[in-house]
C-alpha cells in the first residue's frame, strides 16, 4: 500500500505539529541531505515551456530512495483565473524494488521547503548578527519566507514591498501572529531594502527584470534571490551579480534558469552544498556581498518528501491507497481485468 497525503492532510499536519517546528525539523533533514550531496544521482529538471508558463519534472535518488516532483509555474496568468501560480505533487519510492511508498501534495510543501532552503543558505552566508530583512514580492511564498527567517534566523524587522498593495496587506495581516516581528510596508523597492542585513527577492513575472539594482546594495548584505527559476526570468541586475560572491544549488540547472544566466559561463560560482558540509568557506569578510541564486533543486523536494513521510507515520495520518496492484501472482496482471461472463474451453497442446 502507498501512503497518500493530500493538501488538506498536509495542512493539518503542519497545524498540528506547528509551523515553526515543521520548518526546524525539515531544516535538519535538508542539511543532512546536502551534506551527502555526492551520494545522489542528480540531474537538471526536465521542463516544458510555453509562452505563459512551464511544467517541470524534478527527479533525484540515492541508494535507498527515489523522489520526484511534478510542478508548474504560470505567472501571471493563473491568478487571473483563480488558480495558484505554482502547483505540485510528488512521490517517494524504494530504490530496491521501485515501489512507491508515498504520493503527496507538494504545493504547500514546496513553499515550506523553499523557505527552509533560504534559511539554510542564510545561516551559511549571511552575517551572524543579521536582524533585518527587506522582501520584495508579497505573493504565495512570502509569509513562509518571513516566518522561517524570523523563527530560525532571528529576523526582528521585516520590510515588504509589492506593486500590489493588497498583497502587502495580506502579508502584514498574516504576520500579526508574530508580535515580536515588526512588519513595515515600504513605499518602494529601494526603501524596502535600505539598511537591510538580508534582502529576499521573490517576484513571479516570467520576464527579464531588474528588481534589485546596484544603487540598492550595501556592504555586508546577503541577497536571497529566489524568484528567478526559468530561462528568461531574472530579478537581479547584472552589476549586482558581478559585485557579489555567488552561491548556487545544482550549477548546470542554475546556469540555464537562475539570475546567473546573464553571466558568461566562465564566471565563477560556488556550490552551496560545500559550505553546508563544511568543506568550503561561505562569506569571506563582514562587508562582502553574498548572493544565493536559488532556482529550487530536486534534492530539496527529496528532503521534504522524506520528512513528511516520517512525520505522517509518526502522527498516524494519511490514507493507504492501492496505487500499485497487489497480486497473488506477480505474473498475472491480466487477472485484475474483468473476465467475460461466458465460459470458454481451454485446451493444452502437447
């Protein structure tokens, strides 16, 4: 039997366990997986692009588990018809048999894992005394980012900006549950990031954009760029990239999809996994500008699939479904079909 977790079950799990606890425990799973990066069979995601969006398949495996995510990205067309920009589901299977142990929603889980990935990178790259963050973009991902940075990193002041004022109001309203976090609605992108220790860009438009320009950058900033995630979609000005030390997930994928698609192929970037694993240094000086050019990689989904499976078993939630046939005779698949009601004669030929 395969464990099935739909979006309502996943939401109830997070509520029952606590958002902060969920994020903190997921961070442990993710760090463990990134520390054993070289054990994984990795590849860039397969993408089917259209004029208004993209549908992607993201696989990864180690010697025990195989995981994949199906995910779309359709900004800004989907919100105009009442649908989410990003929707996803995925599975976790046993490598030794190929049997799917888990089929799960990954829309809510993707938002959670993306925020945790951002925090994991910030712990490795940002100045340790960081207490303020400017966040440009107030879409579906924004509250998760804010909560993760507040509860895990210790961000106390959050400035937000979006060209959609209703989106800013939505974020501010949701974050009222965190009274120790001061939320300020900025009048512009530049005002949003002024004096911030950490800057998060999380816009959605599928276009070359320059959300973050050189005049907005200050010494010591850590830039968490998570909005660029497909060819032709960027947020960070080329000169900002040139001014900072850049860290990426899976370089072949980020070269095509990330903000670094603007840079020549020989421009040096640094694997974030090596910093997580303690093999290389992240920030070199307090005044250095660090940039995490995150496009989302399958290993992060692998981590969240592992975690939600273990948590669901621990909490005793989810539905057991017959996604795969249970056969008395593994060679008799046809036996599952409806047989004709009439009798027939079977003869054996010598």
